[in-house]
């Protein structure tokens, strides 16, 4: 018998949850927050380049080029331009190759190019060597305001990545203090309108304030992102629970509608047969078997509903122990061979000595449901139950020569009350395979199937061998 693609169904659960896609991309809280902080840092770093060029051309150069030595000024300008272009290249490289990446790769990138921000700050702060005590007092004041503004601007621009922020602020402060110290050592005794010692104190104080402000601003950003992550997780959880609740209501409604539909048919038949019996009691021998069949149909439906409801309301208690599969197959053969004979079908078994670890009661119930399903949907030919060894596990296979199951139905048949809309599959209530899925999940044994319409089906259960005695 040729079969089509395999469908693995264990562990199976008709209400299995699927986590919805979210912006956190299944990252850990810390990894996502770190990624967002670095993205913010890189996004804010771009406008700084435009501001830097404006300050170079309009503010610094325009004020200083007539008042300070041109050689030192132009060397400083070239250094600033070069380091700014390098920073722009690094930021563009990040946006091309690393944006949206988290974990070690992102940290490696930031560590590889971390030097560029302290270096650019050192070069900017070294402007103090060019203008301090060399340019007119108002120009010096304006240039110092530029550096002060750059330090303050760094709090909002760079503090999202604390390492780069600290390097930038430390570079700016260290170069400014070095320039002031140079003036104190090399130009002692030269009259100055600035109190250089006071300037050193002001720079150190401002340096400390900027560092503390950046640290607190970074902590506020991190706390805000952590809150966003937690809210996203909460929303996802609530969405999943809402989806599960809606799905449960839909399953309940489908369950009630299908049960009512299936119950109405035999009850209606009983009503007709009872009326017929009252009207024509002489046909009791003809009517009685029909009443028995209708009564059995009602009884079977209630049994299936109670079984399924019992499994859902009270989780199955599994009591695993060593099970002799050959004995289990022989017991099932004794139970189902008369059913096959009554339907005019061949029922064969192939056994081999093997032992597995499972719950014998639940396993027998699981295989019995598969056998019952095979016999019910097979009208000619027969059913084969075999034990085979596949890839280190024992497999119980149940083959039939029934109507077969099309690929589009092979997942849905494990839902409650689902029946394939094909001739020859009208019998039953669509609950047997739903019970199979619940028991399979409880036992932790995979159930698979393959089928081809018009050729039959095979269902199998994979079971791990029992551990050797003494282990």
C-alpha cells in the first residue's frame, strides 16, 4: 500500500498556544534593552555630525582664524574633520550591517569601534590649546560655551550607551584640563584676564556633573525600555489568553452543536421506532433490533463524550511501568477480532518480543481507539496491527484498507467531532481520534499517520524500549 506524507501529532493539543510575533523578537529582556539603547545611541549620533561641521565652520573658525596662529588652527580643523568622517563611517556601517542585531555580535561591534568617541572628544577638547589665552576674551568665552554645550548635548545624545558616553565626556574633560594645565606650566607669569586655576575647578566640577547626569539619564532610559518590554510581554500574554478563550468558546460551541446533531439522529429514530411499535406491535421482531441499534448509538455517543470530558476536566494520571507489547497486541486481537469478523474484514497481527515503559491501561486505550477507528472506516480488505523496530524505538502500526484520508484533513481529524466529508466515513461521532490526541499527549508518545485516498491509512505510535533489568 502506498502512503503519502507523514504527519507528526505528538504531543497534540487542540488548544496548543502559538506565541505571537512581537517587536522583542523573542529576545531576553536584557538583550532587547541593550539592543534598543545602542540603536538610540546610533540614531542620535548622526545629527551630531551636522552640528559639528556647523560649529567648525561658522563658530570656531570664523571667530578664531584672525586671532590665533593659523598653523595650529588648521591642524585642529583637519583633525576634527577626519575624526568626524570616521565617526560617520562607523555609524553608517552599523546601520548597514548591525542594526537589529543583539548579543555578542553587537557587543563586539561596539567594542571594536568604541575608541572613536573618546578620540573625537579629545580632539574637540584640544581646541583649548588653540584659543585659550590667545584669542580675544569674547571669542574665548564663545568657544568655551561651544565646548560646554557639547558636554551638555552628550547627556541626551550619547548617554543611552554608557561606555561611549563616559569615553566621550572623559575625553572632552581630560583634554580641556590638559590645555589649562599646559597654560599654568608653560605660560606662568603671563598676564591673563582669566583665572586659570578657577577655570580648572569649573571644568572638573562641570565634568563630574555631566558624568552624574549622563548616568542618571541612562538609568532612566533603561528603566523606560524595561517597562516597554514588560508591557509588551504582558500584552502578548493577554492576547494569547484572549485568543485561547475565544478558541475554547468556539470549540465548546462546536462541541455542543455537533453533539446535539449526532444525538438527534438516533433519538429521532427511537421515537419513530417506538411509534411504529405502538401502532403495529406484530412487527416487534423487526423493530426491536432497530431500537437496540439506536439505543447503542446513543449509549456510544454518551460514552465518548464522557470520556473526552473526563480527560479534559481531570488530567490523566500516568502510571508508567514495563509493558509487554506482544501481550498487549494479543489482548487487543481477542477484543477486536470478532468486530472485524462481524464486518467481514480480515484482522491480522504481527508481533515480536519487546518491552516498553508506559502506562499499560492508557496505552491499551490509545491503541484500541486507533483500531476502532480503522475498523469503522474499512469496508473491505482488512486491518493489520504490527510491531516494528524503527530508529531505536518500538512502533505499533495499524494499517487499514479503508477510504483513506486526504492531506488537507490529516491534522483536523484529531479535533472533536471532525469527520471527513467522504462516503464511507459517516459512522462514528468524530471523538475517537480526539481522545487519541489527549492520551498521546499524556503518555508523551508520538503518534503519526500517513494516508492516501482510496488506498487506506496507517497510524503508528512510537514507544521507547524499557530499560534493561538492573539499570
